[in-house]
């Protein structure tokens, strides 16, 4: 067996393949492992090449960015050998498409503008906590309960409010979310997927650079290259104002925007969780002296 080479250089495609290769064990891949210690976490390059039916040299070239045009059959074979789920498989296809571009367009600054109709939706959905976020999870707008649900985030200036920044850097987030570890993995997964397909995005590089410096947990998860996010499900909160509540949630892409999403939480009317939402809506509607006033170019919540 050849020794693993340093992982430096290469492309996002190579970074993704290395991370997924390190995340799967030989046993999970159906290989029999001989006695003695292994220096390589997960699969060796030659093991993955064998499973995929390609030469070791070709696979090494893929990881190092020297080969950027694998055929669809090779992509599918890699996905099968690495046990990729459908969203990961699609991300692999996107990375290959990105690697083949010879003259990528310079990234345009994403708009933060919220359409009036979307602001009206936030108001209509009360008391259900709802917010609109950018592709990098900037909090662009929220209804009263949507802002109050994220306890403490209203203390930050509007431009600083970001869900990833909140879960990693705001001290209140660790006690607010019942399963904080799952919450942070979802945030990193969404940002990692964007980094793969738009690595030069200025909004992403600023946020990721900040979190890499300030949060060891973010840095560790960033290196894992997990892109499996969650668009719906249930979350339990330990809220200092209304107590414990478990809510369903749904994330929806807003068409005609630069990656904006609408995220809403809900509970069955007549339940204690719904009563807690109603109280959050009431509390969020009350003016607070410490809430910063948005500047003239800032998108505002319907409650303002």
C-alpha cells in the first residue's frame, strides 16, 4: 500500500472526496481489514479506487484537482462506494460541474431586499415564529415571535444577526436548543454546500472566516464537509420567557430571490406549545429600549 499524501491544494471536489472518504470505514464499505493499525482514517485512496473501478492514479488526480471531468458513471460509482445520500450525490455532481468551468463569473453581492408580499406573509403567519434568512443564514426579517424565539439575538445590531453566528457565538443558544449539536451541524452543512458550489461568495467567506477564528466547534465541523441539512422536522426549545416547547418547523426556498428561505415554526392550536407561541408573539410585539434601530437601508420586521 502507498502512503497517503498531504491533503493540501486541490479543489472543492477534492476536499469533498477526502472528507467523505475519511468518514466511511472499510467495514462499512464491505472491505475486510487485515491486522495491525491503520494510519489513514476511513478508506485509503487505493481502496476507494478499487471499489469504484478506476485506477489509483486517476483517483489521486481527482482529489488533487488535476482531473476535473469524471464521467457520469464514475460520479455514480463514487457516490455508491462512499454511501452518499441523494443530496450528497447531487452536491458531488455540482462540484464536478464547477470544476469544469474555465472562466467562472465573479460573484455578485446578494440582495438583502425583502419583497412586500413576503413581509405580509410574516404578519399573516403570526403567532407562528417565522423568519426570512439569506443563503448564508443572515436574519433578514422576522415577525415578533420569530425574533423573540431566538432569545438574545435582538440585542445584536441588525447586520450582525445571523443564525450560524447565533448558534456558535451567542451564549444563550447553548441552553435554548435542546439538541444544540444537531442545530450547529445543520448550520454548517448548509454553509458547506454553498462553499462547494460558490466558493468565492463574499458573504460566505466573511462569515466562515469569522467563525473559523472564533469557534473551534465550527472549525471541526467545517473540516468534516457534511452537507446534509434539514428542511423540516421538530425542535425542542428551553426558552427563558415561556419555558419548554416543542415545535414543528418547515424551511421553504423563496423563488425569485438570491437563495432566501422562509422558515416557520408551528404547533397544534389548543396545545400548551401553541399557547407558548401566542405568549412569544405578545412579548415580541412589546417595544424594548435596548433593541437597535435599523438604518435606512436595513430590511425591517413587519413588527416595526
